[in-house]
């Protein structure tokens, strides 16, 4: 037998989802209350009358955010919102969050107050209570680890794994904006680093910048669906990019999909900015990530219930697994959809 | 009015608990299910028939652990156990954990497998399920953020704030060992750095080293108390040191305490090693921290129910608030008990 310690497999070879698989495949769940463990937007725990949902996200300076252009208040807000988004993606209602920080000595109390003001605003906006956390030092960099706790009626929980052939694929809002906002901020940062005298030119793109720095979770969509009496057959939030997140639904549901490029919602601002950057707007929507929209499937017959609703789009059809996950381009060609979404681990190899 | 941004207050001026107070005092809880938010070992959430407990701890490389002498498997184990300890300190039963990592590129997949093997062993040992997490990059250093979820009968939850005059103060196991184990490891690290040829001399102190590198949570004490029909009037786990954690109980319960030095449990190994290091064994117990024993108060009349139990000690009496929190030394003198426990934020100023 070879000594395992002699081997060194780079994490970048596996990617985030491959790594999670390797690390968690030896775990067995033994508590009856554990309904769903790793593999969805949130864990599902049976706490009696309802299910309790738990999700956690860790944001690291230099990987997920850059303090050169990300104000601490926005960062605090976003760190909570991205977790609430995961609770909504289970069709749940978030109720509590914990916020843990690791901070280097460069941060003052006043800086942390700014960050917590953002946390507080998010809590207020989404009716969520801060119930705990941990505050520690970091040798270098700022780390924020947030856990959100929510609840959902047992017959209303929506998983990634339950889309069925014939369902319609829908998405809320528009896609690609957060990525384009990031490109604008990164460009201005580069210019500033080269010449600090140059004033930043964000081209009046408040919408795209806002999508990146202060995303919102789609509480309203979950409420709308409930109000219209629609229970999505599956749901996920678009955090890694439409391609990657759609593939999660399809792989876990064992189905294929026809995604229609012409129907993918892209804002006018996003469209224009993509072209200015010489980027394909559709590629930004597919691979950009961080839009925190909800991607969900509904039964065909539910479509009419949403007829007059403007802030969501039907963008595809769920088909047989054998038909694969494909994009029908505006030009009428079929392309494979591949996961090229944002992978926080990919940056490891770039450092 | 002065511009707040002009001020810079160093975090080290406030300490961890002062900082938490400043950061959280503007938060208001609005959900009826939030029974207890910040300020105890775990948050308490009303989920119907029972309370759900949630606690989270973040461990940072170079602050909480040193990979020069902390094997990754032990680290994974400890990162889970310290959270479970907080659930037990609420008289609860842990059921689930989430584990988030931020990792720099120096870690291989094999190294992370080691870490997760420790996580798995802790889950197995304490009948807990891994239900989620997040895996991300870090520009520098390893960060582990664990959240534990547990449950407790509504009439059995034990807070820090409910000790009453006349109660007896008890602690499980012995104290100071984890700190002395750390001193041994730190000494050998210094020697190694000076001369890598010298073999480490851990003086056969497996017990103390084990207390530091592989602590256990006192599941057995929670079970014992239940079995004997004892509901502690208050409880906390000893993570920051006996002084600091006793002060949490006394301050939050609005009571004083007489702590008897002669009754503070210290292992023979701990006692001997402290003297070798020219340290006062009592000071190690009071300020060392990381022992993860349970510190709790019981009604006087419950003492007889524990008569034949060996692994806990009665170490003090809860008295009127006005009498203060004092240590009666072996020499018969009264000393103020002050919080000098381990404060992860104090290291900020040392970096």
C-alpha cells in the first residue's frame, strides 16, 4: 500500500463541489431529525411541527470581497443577505442569524460598528434576529461567517432534487448584473492603483454596482408564490451562476433541460455594459453568479397563475435526463450547458 | 458633532465581551421564536415542542491553534467538540453541526481529509450529524467556523443568569490542564525552532497534551444530572477560564460567590507541571481556559443526590450580590476574582 501522506492532490483539481464530495462521503447521518444534510441550499431539520432550515456561508477578504471598493456597511448587509437567500431557496422564512468575525488588528471598533450596522439593516429589512456569533482575531484579513436559521411548513419545503419532466424553469429578476458590477469596480481599482489622481468612473451604473455590493434576497418571490398558491417543484438561488445552479437542479433531479437564450432576463444596463466590455451578455448571465435570484421549476399548469407578474421569467423546459442540459441559442443552435460559475476555490490556485 | 470616522478605538481596549456589547446593543429581536439571543452559551429558539439551541465558534490559525504541533485530525475533532460543549452547557443534546473552512493553497486535499476525519470522529463520538458548511479560499491561514444545533426540553434549559443565593457552585473534571498542555507544546516549539535536531520532550504528559489537543465535551455530566433528577440552576462551559466563566454566571445572575481554592479540582499531572513551570496551579485553573468542563450551580438539597459521584466537585457557594465574587485562598484570605481568562481578541494587539 502506498502511504497516503506521500500524495498531494491540489484542491483546485477537484473544485468546490468535488472537494465537498470527497470530504463528506464518509459521514453517515444518525439522527432522525436530520431530514436533509449536505447538498441543498440549506440543511433541513425536523423540529416537530415544522422543519428548521440551517445554512452557512463564509466570506473571506481578498476572495469574496475587496475592501478597496466594498464599504463595510454593504459587506455586513451582503454577508447576511446571501444566507437569507439560501433559506428562501428552500421556500422558507429566515428567523435568526449568527455572525462570526475574524479580524486583523487593522480594524478599529468604529470599522466593526459600520459592518454591524449593515448586519443590523439586513436583519431589519428581512425581519431576522441576530442571536449569536463569535469574534476572534485573524493574523491577516477579515473573515465573516454567517449562519441563518429559518423555518418552513413540512409540506412546503422545496429541494433541488424534485424537478420533473414537463416542468417549466423560471427565474426571478435579471441575471449577470452582479458580475458586471464587479467588473466595473475591478476596472476602477486597477486604474486607481496605477494612478490615484484619476477619479473613478463608474459610468453612472448604480444598478449594476448595487447588484454587486448590496444584493437583495428574493423574499418577495417566495411570498408571491405562496400567495398565488404555487409550490415550486424545485428551487435554488443563483449564487454561482445560472449554468452551475441549473446543473445542480438537473443533476440532483435526474432530469435534462432546454434553456432558451432569448428568454434569459438581462437588464438593459447589464446588456449595454457587457457589450462595452466586449462580453457576451448571455455568458455573464450564465456564469456571472452572485445575482441571488431564485431559480425554480413549476408545473406547467401553474403558469397562468403568474400571468400578470412581471418580475420573473420562464426560461426553459425540464426534459428527460437523456436529452441533457442544453441552451438553445438565439441563432437556433443547441449548446451544452457547463458549470463555469464562480467557484471560490478556483482562486486558490491563483494566489 | 464630531465625525465618528475621525475616531479610532482599538479593539484591544474593549476586549471580546466589551466589543460584543458595543456591536450588538442596537439590535432588537422581533421574532417570537427568539427566546434567548446573544449572551449565553447558545441561542435558544422556540421551534414548537422543544427549544432548538444554536451556537457557533470560529477558530483561526495562529490565534486558536498552531499547526506546528496541532495535528489536523485533532483540530477537526476539537473544532466540533468546543461547539458541542456549548450545547451541553445549555443542558441540551447536540444533533447537527455545520463546518465551514477557509483554506490557503498550502493545504492539499489529503490534509483536508485528515481534518474532516477528525470532524467525523467527533460526530460519531457525540452522535451528531454533519449537515452543511461552506468551503472557501483564504489568502493566508486556515479558518474553521463550526455551528452546532441541538435541542432541549423547554423546562430543562439552563441559562447563565439563573443562579440563586444559597446554591452550590460545582464543576466537572479538573481545571488548568489544557493550559499547561499548551505551555508544554509552546516550549517544545520554541526549542525546535532554535534547534531542529533536539527531540521534543513532552515529559510523558499525555494527559495534559490531550487536554489541549483533544478536549472532550461533558455529555456524560449532562446525562448524569438528568439521571439523578438534578436540574442545574445555571450552567456554563469553562472555555475562557474558571474566573471569567464564573463571572459570567454571577454578573448575569446578579449574585456573588465564595470560591474555595482548596476545592478547585486540579489533576496531579497539572499540579506537578505547574510547579515545574513555576506557575501557581490555582492560577492555571482560574485563568487557563479551554478545559471545556461544565461549571454549574445546584440547589443545596440536590447535593446528596451526587454523593457517590466522583467526577465533579463542589467549589463554592452562591451568595448575595453585595458580597462580590471572591476566592477564599488556602491561606484563609479573600481575593477578588477577576476575569483573566483567555481572550482571543487580546492577541490582536500582540500581532
